[in-house]
């Protein structure tokens, strides 16, 4: 079974781009999507995808509050 981090990487690869280019996700997941150039609208849409994938609720504010993909993975693992 894929790890939480692997599942997040796949969601990013399948659903997010910046200027038509894939987002390079570092191994340590220390990446802030808004700093990588992802729009706030796309971040909220990504939050909805994450919520569906992990069967959790994510508010738009949750999407804004999470500062890195590592923090997202940590929250998902703690919740699940």
C-alpha cells in the first residue's frame, strides 16, 4: 500500500501544475504550494481532492493554514 506521502505526491502530479509545468516535490516534502506558485484557488481545489482521497473534511482555511506538504502529511497521518 502506498504511503501517505506517496499518495500526496501522486495527487500533486496528477492535478497541479505551475505555468504548464509539473511541480517538483522534494523528498523531504518541505514545500509550500503557494510559494511554489500554485494559486490559492488551486490550493483549495487540491484540498478538496485530499479530503476525498483520505475521507476527511478540509475547509478552505485548513488549506491556507498548512504551511508545507510535510505538515499536511503529518496531519493526515495523525487523523487516520
